[in-house]
């Protein structure tokens, strides 16, 4: 059958809509949601040294208007184009062990070594170190956007989760009355509910509160969060991550659990702390990279 031009156009639009729906509804599997990443990058950027702030502003595309936060979820959006990158957002560790070891765990589903979020953080750190070499062979804009995103992801406790449940992706739960999976509760729901309940649905208010806490109640801890004798320290963050996953995310949850105030109110401080740590450490890592 020969289609009229406008029928073809309609079909084309339907395809676009279907594709958009696919992106919207399947891309939540790995990573803090958009707000989690925004929060991490917004905490990090004002903490950059002069040299790091200049490098970041040079590397960001002009349309980002020097706002790292606006592109902090870029790595999630390119998963379809850069199919190879989807394994770089998380680490699968052995079931129930509650421990992480780089050489044992940092590999993708095919067993290819270094393909996990910790390996990706090392890799993009090494690329960014070439920033001052006139003939760097890397796309350093992409390296920066990947690094900023992955330092966020590695702080989401279920990004260093058990292998058989794919970091809580196969654990069906209810978040209050809504059906979801445990992984999504930690990517998005806890943050969303906190914004609604405590910040008048305004993410900027949540960011301000975390920033204030970092310079007041958490000031001495925040110094310790930055500590790293190498340029990047993702292994320490992964070990903390799987411990938080066991102690808080998985604890008391099974398939079909209904999670509400008890769970929300006890886990929300953990999410707050991990977002703050992610932001402080992203800045510290960029400061070590760019001097
Ligand atoms: Zn991610």
C-alpha cells in the first residue's frame, strides 16, 4: 500500500512518540534520577578550585551556560546511543556478601574487566588528567560529563548491589500506594517524597539545605569525605555503598513489601548523606585532577 505524504508523516510521528515513551519509561533502571544527579552536581560546582572551575567551564558546551548540573544526567540519556556505556553505571557484587572488591566485582555481564562504575571513574579521571596536554586524544567534554554522573551513581547504595536482583531492580515493592521496584525507590522516590513533604516540591530548597549542612553540622565529616591519596577513590565509595545497601536499602524488604513512613523516615537521612558525599567528592576529585 502506498501511503500519502501526510499519512507517512503521521507514522513517523507515532514512531517518535513510541521512541520517546521507551526512553521515558525504561531509562530509570540505573542511577540516581534526574534530581539526584542535579543535586550532586549543584553541590560540587561551587566547591571547585579556580583551576578546576575554569577547566569545567571550558569543557562544558556553550548551551550548558556553565551549569554542570544541567548536564549531570547526560550519561543516562546517551545509554541508547552509547550502548557500551550502560554497564558503567553500577557494580554487581556477590549476593548477600555485603562486601566489594575491585578485582572480584568490577566487570560487566560478559565478565569483561574494569567495566563497572568504579572502573569508569578511574578511566575518565585518567582521561581528564590529559587536559593540559595539547594533543590529548580524548573527548574531554564527554569524560567530564561521564565522571560527574558516575561519582553520583556510585553513591546511590543500590548501584553497588547484589547480582541476582540487579541492585534491587527485580524486587517489586509499593512506595506507599504506588507500584515500583526497590531500585527506583532509591533512585527517585525517597528524594521526590522528601521534596514534596519538606521542601514545598522545590529541589533548590533541598540543595540549599544540604549545602548548609555541609558547611555546618557535617563540616568536620565533609573534610574526611574528601580524603583520597590517589586522584580518584571510587573503591572506598563502593565499599560504603554495598554496606549501606545491606544495612538500609535491602534491610527488611522482600518482594511485595509495602514501604511507607517507617522506611521513608529512617532511610531519608542516608539518601541525604550520600547525595552530600557525592557532591563533596565530585568537587574534590575535579580539584585533584585540574589542580
Ligand atoms: Zn547512571
